[in-house]
C-alpha cells in the first residue's frame, strides 16, 4: 500500500467500544479558564467558549476540570459538578455542544493538596500530610467518601446528558497524589505498593462503569512525568486499565508529544512510543502536548494515536479542526496575539486575563 494512502485522515470518525462515535480525530483539551461562577455554576462566558469549539467542529468537547467536592476546587471561577444544584447549567452546556454533532464529555477533578487556600474553606487535603502546602491527610473514611463523590459526579453528569466523563489522574492533582510514592505515605490499603496507590483510581473507574452502564463513555487522563510519577508505573497502570475493560479511552498528557523521556534509562523509545507500544486492545489512545499545526496532527496520528487533544491551538482558533481538515499544512496565528483576537475566538475577560499569565501569549 502507498504510504500516503495508508495515512490516517484527521477527518476519520472514532468508534468507541461503548458505542459512542466521535465524528473526527479532534478533542478539545480540558482547559483551565477561570471564567465560571465562584460557587461552581456555569457562566455565559464558559458556555460561549465551549459551544464555539463545538461549532468549530471539535469531535469531542471536554469541559475544564470540574471538581467533585467543594474542597477540591483548584482555581478561581472553576465549573463544579459536586452538587445537584449545579445541574441546570450543565444541561444547558450539553445541549449547546451536542447540537453541533460533538460529543460532550465532562472531566472529573479534585485538586487535593493543590487547592489554593484562597479558593476553599479550611485546609486542602492530600493522601498524606503535606506541610509545604498546608495540606492535611485524608482519613480512610474520607478516602472512601472521595471515591463515592467521583462516582456520584459521574452519575450527575450522565443525568445532565453528557456522553461521558474523563477521570483526571494527571498533573499532580489528587489521584496523581495517591499514585505518587513521593507524596503518598499512607500505611493502609491506599498506600505503599503500586497496587495500593492505584487502588482509588481503579475503584472510581469500576464504580462509574457499574453505575453508568456500558454505553457511557469513560476515559482516564494520566501524565507520566513530574509530581513523582514513574514512567514504568504509569505504563503498568495504563495496561491494567486497558486489560480491565472498563474504559473507552486513555488520555496521556505528555507536556510535549515529541520529546524523549526525562529518565535516561527509558530513552530507547520516545515518550510517545512508550504509550503507542501498549497493547491497547479496544481502548482508544489520545495524547496532548505541543500538537500545534496540521503537520503535528498528522504526525501524531501516523505514530499510532487514535485522536489528538488540542489546547493552545484551540484557544487561538475555535475552528482549528476545520482549518486542518481543509489544509493539512495549516499553521496557527503567531503569538503573542491581541486581546481582540481572543475575544473574537470566544474567550471571556477572565480567561483572557488568565492567558496573559502565559509568557508571550497575549500582547501587552
């Protein structure tokens, strides 16, 4: 077969084992945007930002990290899913995303020790005491409540009409904290061995699948480096998630999809290859990290990834998928960009202010 004819097209649909169909290979990354209400309710600005990405033909539109407990809030203006009182906003959001033919997926999140003191009442929580961040250790009963609250949030999401959820186990948030041997010093069955440190993640995934059924899309986000993550341990967790048959997709946040692993002993493969070499079976793989142009998208798909997760370029162009599908050589507008450009692309003022903190992104 000719190489060019064998390349996967970004416009190819993705068929998940749960039965959901994603109309192309573009997922909107779950992006912190700080523009909803402080009590967790959806704002008009966040509704507009996400709806415009669905209109721009992202096959899957994922919300920002949405906290499953009030104490798990990770940033100002975070969209919450911890209470039934928040459901009306989510129902509106779901309808607005799905009317453009996109899958609507909510990311379940808890910041743990990374909850800033100024956005929560009391101390942040962690698997173990963390004096540096002023975080207290969760009791066993509280760990079990945390598990149940992740599952309840998934049930709430399904009732709102979401096509599925993603469990956020990346970026140093609470499930990463449990996975990390550098952070988790528990002596019960949620600490110690990798099996114990990963137990909470598996209990959440199993509980969501049992409660929400086999037609509900379930994904897990993991990151293999930083925050005490061990590459081989994360690969082992990934393979166990795949073999367990309870998830539909893995979302691996690589920070940079084209780099080598930080640890020299693992540099016989690129960081990406460590994950494309997993026995994925029926589970779909997506990765995030510096996938900025049309050529980047094709390179990642050709490497064996099922669909791409787009962050920065999705902020710059609400219709990034359309631009790439029409022009495989598409390159986003150069940064820094004006605030007027970002307003045109559907960002509210709070989101623009947040992006201004990214070096070289917004004109000053």
